[in-house]
C-alpha cells in the first residue's frame, strides 16, 4: 500500500468493475510511465440497480478525469431472457460504456500475481492507495480453491468482488497483443 498522491494527468487511467445486485466493486487504476499500476480509488456498495451503480461510478469520477477504458467481465454482455438486453447495454444507456475483459480465472489470478511481484529494482509493480480499504481487506483474505489450485474460492462471496475487479484489470493489462493479421487492401481503379 502507499499514501495517496495526485495522479499525473499523463498517466493512463482505467476503471474496472465487478457487478452484481449483491455488490458493486469499482476500482480506478492508473499506470505510470514505467508500467507500474496504482489502485487510487474504489467504490464498493451493495444492492444497487444498474442505473444507480452507473450513477455512483460516474459521480465518483471527477469531471475532466480522462478514463482510458472502463473494464467489465464478459458475463455483463449476456442477454436477459426477460428483456433480451444485456447488463452492459443497460449500463451504456446510463452513460457508462465498457470494454470487455477476459473471464479466464486462472490466467486472471496469474496476472494478479505478476502485478504483485516486484520489478528488478525491488519496487512493487502494484500499489494500492491506503484510501481503498475494501481491496486492501479482501485481496489477502482470498483462499485457494483446493480443487483448482490456480484459482480462488468463491466463498465467502462477500470478499470476492473487489479482487475480481482487480483480476479483470490484471488480465486486460497483461494480455499480449493479438497477432498481426494480413490486411486486405482494396484495389482502386486509377481514376479513383
């Protein structure tokens, strides 16, 4: 953890969420010029409808703060049987558009572990502002799943939301770029 400081405007900033009616966890993460990550703000509340969750996230983001992407797990794109609409679409209708992360739990937790490692100079690659008590409390409370040692247990469920939001950021941040594909070039006639 570290004491809060003013995040430079030049640093790339992300929001990353885990949402369920039982709990919303939203973390704001900034990347410095060396690729070190800082969790600098959090919002964790229970029993929020999508409209309320979007409103709280947008209200917690200061005006003028540039957010590069708001990351969300793929399950938010699943369509409801009742309405045929996804949670991601509903969030978008309330002003909060998402970038889809990967939901591969094993790769996600391995990505979090990589962020928790120190760099060659001995500096942590991930720091959490001391003003983010939920992620500080919940992350070390996670337990390894005895049936899947590369994953965490989903119980107690009350501690999984903030770490799952961090996992979404970590997997997005550590995902290698897709391989370059051959581009198709249009053949234009000379008179165009």
